[in-house]
């Protein structure tokens, strides 16, 4: 008898759970949603993300029913409280594409059409603050985030606050944009995507604290072998060198003229010194906290789905 807390589904088994959910995305939609250097297909949307959207829609309906029951018991009106989904995983594993596809699919279900996607990048400390604290090489590590502001954001969402603002991050300038914010107004569902969204207190910490993960109704971890993620990271760096890095205003413009060999050495160093240590130390240990794990193979496609047993 398996002691795993998860039920494992091969992709073809999971695809059967789609039931009669219609495929509402087109090839054009997919081009808009797909991340750089990712090969997400309509088949994968149909076989992986449609069943997941169906499961999440059922969860949304069930949780909203619980809120109504609790409000009835307490004898007060029902505030509109959004269903919060936490989406975690390594850099370059495809979290952002997963988030965009889920937002698109969930927004087409009849009972929760307003779905927002928020990334935790906006809650990184500004570059100047990270430099002052000696944390620039730890950007993306838990200590590089304004956790108090992030917890305040999700707490306000769960409190039913009508308008909640999230800071905006620019990957072009590699910094939080001063004075800009993303306004989230009375959503039905909010997907919060980030490297460390499933984090909790380390074992033996002994200090009671509130984490963003405490507010989620459902959590997803996008997983793959570390060596596969490293290769995707290198491939993405090469692609960015020929696209976004060419912009003179890009923080990484200095990498635009690197040769292939130089670019691979630079990306390999950034992976080995920053991203892989963050993955092994902070991100990967949160995987088993997820309600659902999407396990990808070497071609970036989901091969297995693990759903936590109730």
C-alpha cells in the first residue's frame, strides 16, 4: 500500500477527467499565452489544463458554498471573498504560462468569470534596497521579498476588500516600477504565482508567523528534474539575448552581444550561483505542500499529475 499523500495520474489517465469540458482556447490564444521558448500545445491544454480547470471550478463552487454556510451561521451578510490559488515552482519551469492558461480557462466558466493573475515579483524589494542590504545576488530568495506587504495583500483579498493594489515589476528594467500598481477589484478567483508562494516556517523555527501560503484555497507546484530546468533556463537566456536584451533600456543589455559560448557560460554561472541554490534550498522543499503537482518531462510537457488525497 502506497504511503504517498498523492494520487498519481499518467497524462492519459488525467485527460479522461476532462469529462465534457469544452476546449475554448484557439491556436491564436495559445500563441498569446505561451512563454518564451515553451512548446505548449493545444493537445496539452486539452489533456492537462482542461481537467485541472474543471477540478478548480468544482473547488471554487464548494468553497463559496462553505463561505455562505459560515455567514448564515454567524448571522451576517456574505462578503464576496475570492478563491485564492497559489502557483509555485522554479524559475524557467513554466509557472507563468501555467498561470496565464489557467486564468484564461477559469474565466470562461460561468460562475466565476473574473479571474486575476498576480505575480509575487511586484513584492520584491526595489533593486536599490537589495543592493543596500547586500541581497542583489539573492534576488528571488525568500529574504528578497517584502513579505509583510505580500501577506497584507492576500489578507485584504481574503477579507473581501473591494479594491486591492499589487506593485508592478518590470523584467525589462529588473526592478519594481515606482508609483505603478495592478488593481484587483472584486475578483472571483485570484492566481498568485511566484517562486516561494508555498513557503512556511522552517522546521524547528518555533516562532508563530503568518505566511502567504496560509491564505490559499488550493495550491499547485510545477515540477521537473533539476537538470531539465537548468537546460530550459540556458535556452531561455539565449533566446532573451536575441530579443529583450537587445533593448538598450534593458537591465541585461550588456549581455546582448555575447557569443553563444559566452552567453552559455554566463547563464550557467547565474544558474549555479543563484537559481539552483534557491531551488534546492527554498523552492523544492515546498513541493510536497502543494495540493497538486504538475510533473514535466524533458520536452517541457506535463507527463504526470499528482493530486493530494483528501
